[in-house]
């Protein structure tokens, strides 16, 4: 059993059933299987070996999904990176992952790395097919404990860090999720999250395990409220999974509650707290749709779940993140959420192997009914519209600018109103400007990490023990202090 | 539906992005070839407002298949998209 056998098995059962559809093209299971084998031959032709990393820097396309399947069949490790990441950040990720190959679907490239567009790989596969094709597409037998993919998240040291998960980690979560949602071949799943985010693991592999279809939402469409609702209805999506911000956006600007739910039977959200009032509106509008609140950092996959019911319409306390799932054990140690079990990562790429439970850095408590509640972070890590952001990574990019001597970044506001504010100490005689710093950020960071406000200060307020007093800085923003 | 001159449309669109979208960047940085997505100008809320504006001002609904980075990269490409969708609607 491996993560790649899900598509192989579905292709044997139902080769003609739709597997994956992007905005333009769809591939049935048989076609996806054949495509993956073609890419597999090409990757092998390029010298990719088991255990190598293959970084896939593409739009969200059916081709990119086929490449990912090929990487896994090769016994190599899939490193998905969203197209929206600028070259500088991809270069940093590549410096850490040290991939044998970067697969793209565009002309941009990372200096010093081998970058090859999908069409080139397919041409190479054709040449191989004419030579000796058979053994070139034998699938590498992997162990459940072998690494399958690395997801790069924002790092508190200023560099993205790679969360490495095994075939077994992913399957433990996917098996549970498929049972919990009773997924069948008739389901049509939307894939809203970027491939580099862990929410995609459910959309893709949940669909493949059930022989269902997954419908890819491109990066630009993922931000567009009205067209997203059109997509949900036109594709007759039955299972939706996204950050709450996406649903709130669709409700606020795309008439989601009035126009939906279409064929939707399950609506699942994770990644940040769902504002209670908004959730009640959604639940009130769609009483027939199952709604689940999932929790788990990238490092653990989903490890707890709470199903929203009609009783929650009267709720006044925060929505729980629920109870442990997927064979995991979840508990509190001095208020911090700890997770142990089969879904917990192998470790950070290049770091020590994860031993024992994972300390999430998330704070929790039990409600009166014994269900877990999320209470915030023990450190500076922040979420902006569901995106995980280490303020230190943004500050690190700002300090790299010639006008900035020192920087502290914090998130002000919640939900759709969350904004990244930077407090910057200028180099002597220099005057940092918002527009220029945003341009600079765009070179080093994905768009969701760009600063929305810049405040030039002479120094940072400190707490009695010498740490930057972020609460005081937050107060300055609230009082409208401007650059 | 009357024919809309590309230059006029681009001009109107630039004015909208500069003056009404509250893009968080100085107006002179918004040019026909400004990379709006990379600059973070088109975040989810501003995208929603821009789409509403396009719908009201030009009677154009952007279908999901056209919601791509290629079409929304710059004011210039958005102008071309509006013209494309208008011509498609006119030929129906």
C-alpha cells in the first residue's frame, strides 16, 4: 500500500471515470494513470532516483497532478510549490530541499537548478517509449514509512521550512477522512487550497481513494468570490474543503448562501477559527449540508474534528475543534496542544526525525462537554485569511531592503480584515516607503505575505524582560499611527 | 452593446484601480503593465470589488474559466479580457 496506489487501483476499477479536472482539461483515471507512467519514464530518464526530491512549481493543473503521481511512483519525494511564489522564494526552498529536478509549466526558472517544463518531459517520454518503455514504468515499491512529500511553510528563522510526511502519515488521515465523509465514486470534490498546503492532501487523495473526481480551483479563481460560487454550482461539487475565510468571502461577495448549496452535501473547513456569527448564518441557510470543523497543523495533518449540528445555532462559546481522529492522541500540556499518532510528520526536512508527540505551539482548553477548543498561539505565528505566516519571515525580507535597519511584523485584525503591519527602523538618513517595500516583498515572498502597512519608528517598545512589546505596537496601529 | 475603444477602456480601468480600489499603493505606481497580483493589489476583497465594478460598468460577468493569472496579471490584460468577454456576449 502506498499513496500512489490509490490512482493505480481506481484506474483498474474505473478507467473511464473522471479523476481530475482543472479549469480547462479533465483526465479520467485511465488517462491519469497512463500520463503518470509517461512522466515516470521521463523522470527516470532524467536520472531521478528513489529518495530524490522533485520540486513541482506549477499552476494547479491536471498535468501537475500527473507529475506528482509520477514522482511518488518513482519512490521520490514530491515538493509542491504554488506558481504564485516568486523565484527568490522558490530558490530558498530549493536550497533546502536540494531537488534533483524542478518541474514547471512556465518559462521562469531558478538559477543553478535544473528546471524543465512538463511538455519537455512528455516529449522525452515519447522518445523513451520508442526505445525501452516497459521496465521504465515499473513502480518503485515504497514502505509506508518512506517520505512521500514535503510541504514548505513559513519559517520563524526567516526561511521556509519543509514539513516531511510519509505515505503512511497521509494514508492514515485520508482513510479516516473518507470514512468520516462516506466518500464514494459519485462524489465531486473541490480543491480550493494550493497544492503546497496540507488541505490539498484530502481533496486529491480522498478523491482518488474513493474513485471520485477532484476539481482544481486555480490560484486566481481561489480569490474570486462570485466566480467561486459559479464554480461550486457548475461543477456540481458535493464536498467542499477550504479555510473559513474562503467561505466568508463567498458569502459576503458572492451570494453563497442564497445561490448555494447546489449539489453540496458536506462542507469542511480548517486552518483558522470560523467566526461564530458567520458560521451560524451558513448553518442556518443550509441545514441539510454536513459541516465539519477540522484542526491540525501541517506537521500533524488533521488530528481533531468537530461536526456542527443544529444545536450550534444557539451556541455562544467558540466552536470546538472537537475530538481526536485518525488514530491520533491529542492532549494538553500546560495549555499547549500536543499530538501523537500515525498522522504526525516524519520531521522537518534536513532536521531531526520527529520523536514522540508533536508540540503544536497552539493553545487549547476543554469546554464543559470535554471537547477541545483552540485558544490562540503560544508564539508569534499568525494566520491571515487562513495562510500560515511567521512574522519573522516577512521581517527578514524587509531587513534585506537597503532602507530598513530593523523590522517587526504583526497581524492586526481578524478574518477578511486581517492585515500585516510592519514597524521599521530606518537606516540612518533613509526613509522606507510602503510602495517600495511592497515591491521588494513581491520579489521574496508570496502575495499573501506582503505588508499592508508600514510604520517608521525610531525603535521598538520593549517588555520588562527585553522582548519587543507586540501588544503596544498593535495598539499603535489601532490608534491610526501612520508612516 | 456599443463598441468600446480599448484605449478608453484601459484608461477607465486605470482610474478605477487608482482612485476607487484603495489599492494601498500610490496612484503613479499603477500603470497598464503593473503586476497587480504580484503587488498584492488584487487580494480577495479587492478582486471581489473589481469584479463587481466590471459587471456594473461593462455588463460583463467573468466566468470561472477566465479567472486566471494570465487574464488578471495587469490592467492591460484585464482590459483585453473585458473586450474578449464583451465580444463573446455580442456574438451570442
